[in-house]
């Protein structure tokens, strides 16, 4: 239901350019790390080193996810609450449940 609700409204985020650029830079670095891991596998690098790199990527993705969640709560969610859309609470709850699985 909540997925349908968010798709139906075709909402868009309204983060600052600085915020979006910061996330994009972090994702570019993560993308580079992924390419590096792929190369390490192709070169038969020691598994422990690859696993350490994978852990670093997971941590970096978690950081991006946390930043985006906080940005979402401070902009999108807050604006929808101001507009009286209390359904955003259930949507946010569902998102957080998926994140912590």
C-alpha cells in the first residue's frame, strides 16, 4: 500500500544542490571502490583483503543511507506533515523497517 501511495503521487525530493553533490561524490567514490574490488577478484588477490574492501563499501553505503534518511526527514517528511499528510509516518516507518533488516 505505501509503495503504491508514494508512486501515485510522483513526489520529488527537494534537497539543496550542495546536499545532492555531496551524496553524488560519495557514491562516485563507492563506485570506484566497487570497480577496485572487481579488479582484485579478477587478479586473484587475497580473500581477506577483498573482504575488508567489501566491509568498507558497506560502511560507506550505510553512511550515504543515513545522510539521505536524515535529509528526507528534515525536508520531505517535515513538509508532508506540515501539509497534514500523516500517512508519511507509516511510509517512513516502512522504510526504516526495510533498512534495519
